[in-house]
């Protein structure tokens, strides 16, 4: 088996295949982030243009999440059935088609329908992309490569906000159509590149195609001990009893299933998408005068988030998963409390400049904490928590739970703010973040530097690394 550490020589020898995988993930992450970033600004335009009420805007906004949930539910089965490569080709094609149909929608139902099918595409991408990346890059850079997907997502959010703000200044009823449709361009450019990528060695081994798996491993990790790694993949497949999704609900992997489902739910129920999707509306409720100013402030929040996720990417394979995750949740909790405090301080609805600044700081800290911790680690744990043929199902379970929580947030945030006030909504999010911190502290495994097929030993040993697999892992990996 190849050494999980990387010296200066090895760092310069990542294979062309792994580089193309990374570039593909970067592009798909960019499209995903762009759509998340522009929908808040687009909603300020398509709502009035199509004559939609607040509840109808929520319905259109939530439609994509309904699609994401279904896509995530089916994503594990699809990724196992047709392969990781074909799955991400389908993702790029879906982005191309449904971004364009969103742009030409003419009423609430047509827009909601397009957003639903775009959600199906995104749901599949949330399963297929982390799987493809995790199984296609060396272990020593797996963490930072998976975080890179989140980095590009944040950059996409920034671009979505900037593009929305720029178009909003032009004051045209067609601007929201351009905002939603432009994401089809990178998807079109990406498709030819995806055709050239190799399938992952792990999936090829699951299908009994050992020779092709060895050839694929040679392309993505030229420094690997090919025969040893291929044999370990085979041993893992042979060791898995029962097979299929049912094994996730039996020991030892029931513990892993409970962990990823609970973590996935906490990631979204703590309210990050309330600040991203409805960022411009939140800033307007805090005293910002115009739509354009509100969108620019949302973009500014994401600039700080970008710095945070770049920091996370740099240190995740050095510090480990647990320290990164708990630090991020702590920052996010403080930001939520600051945002709620600013709202409490103004009973009249009239915000001073300093209060707007503090409100901006609060939302910035929420996003900084999220992308540093939750936003980076969702892709890592989704791809690392399960071995072999259970990996696609485990990723699907985690991200389905994540998206169900996202659906709750997208469907009810604006109405909850109108009913209870922004301050109480953010306090509720903060309480949930504290609960998430406690859960992570007690149950999250440390997987830094581990080969994918070694992580099963953690679950088989009841939530701690066995003595013969304890070397080379950061302290604090034991779960009580």
C-alpha cells in the first residue's frame, strides 16, 4: 500500500488523471455554488415579474430542494449501477438543460418545475462528485481535494451574487432569466472533458473488472503500490457480508449510518441556507435600502467565507477532520447569536449604521464558520465514512438527510421570520448549532490520512481505532 504521507517529490507527481478529476469537480462545484448564489437576487426580480407572493417565492425556491432530496435518495443507487463517471456526465447534462429551461420559464409552475429537475441534477451531483473525487485521488490529498469542491462552491456563490447585483442595476425584467440561464455555459464546456476521464478503480473492482481498475489506478496515482491497493479493495469487497443497503442497518455499520444521517441533518438545520438563499432579503430586513446594496452585501459575506474555506482546505490534511469541524461550528454559533442580538437591539425596525455593520459581521461569521467546518467536512465524511460498495449508499443517506433539513429551512424561513421575528429564528439556529457541536465532539471519527478501505476498522471496533491501526492518526480520534 502506498505511504499516505507526501514528500516534496511526490507532491509534484500527481497524475494527469487526478488533475482532470480535480478540474471537473472544480467546475461542477462552481456551477452548484453559482446557482445557490444567484437565486436570492433572482427572486427579488422573478417574484415581481411573475406576480408571485412571498409564499409562492418560497415554493419556487423550495422546489429545487425537493428535487435535491429525490436526487440524493436515488444518487447512491445510480452511482453504483451506472458508475461514477457516467453519473457526473449526467450531472453536467442536467445543469445544461435545466438552467436553460429555468431561464425561459413563464409562470410559477414552469419555473418551479425547472427548478425541481435542476434539483434532481444537484442531488445526484452531491452524491457522485464526492464519490468520484474520493476514489480518484491519493489519500494524502483526498481531504483538501474534497474541500476544493466547497471552495469552488463559495466562489460560485460570490459570482452569483456579483452577477445578480450587476444585472439588477440595469433594471430589466429579463435580468433574472440571464442570472438563471448563464450556468449552462460552464456545463456545456465541461461535457467534453468528462468524456475523457477514467472510471474510478473502486467502482471497477466492485464490478469485477480488476485489469481496468489497475489501469485506472496507474493513471490517477502513479506512486501507488498498485497490486497491494487493488488487493485491499478486493479484500474489503470480500469481507462485506450481506451486501447492499441492508448492511447499513446492521452492526458494525449501523453506527456509521446513525453518524452520517445525524451529521447531515445538523449541517443544514443550523440555518446556513437561510443566510445564503435569502441573504439579500435578510439584509433588507436589517435596514439596507436597495436590492442592489443587499445583493452586494451578500457577495461581501461570501468573500470572507472564501478565505475561511481556503484555510480549511490548507489545514484539513494536517490538523485533521475533528478540530476543523468543531472550530467551524463554534464560529458559526457565535455569528448566529450576534445576528440575533442585533435584531433584538432594534425594536422599532430602524437600524443605525453600526447595527447594520454588526448584522453584516454576524452573517459573515455564520458563513465563515459553516464553510470552515460543516461545509468542508460534509464532502469529506460523505465520501470517507463507509467502505467499498456501501460508500455510495452512505453518501446518499448523509446528503439526503442534509437536504431534508435544507428543505425545512428553505420552505419556512421567510414565513418564520415574519411570524416570530428574525432574532428568534437565529436563536433557534444557534441552539441547534450547540447541539451539533456536542454531537460532533462525542461521535465524529478522525479519518485524516487513512486509506478509504481502512476506515471500516473504526466502526468494526465500536467507534475507536483498534491498536493495530492506531499509528499515524491525529490524537483525539477515539470516540467515547
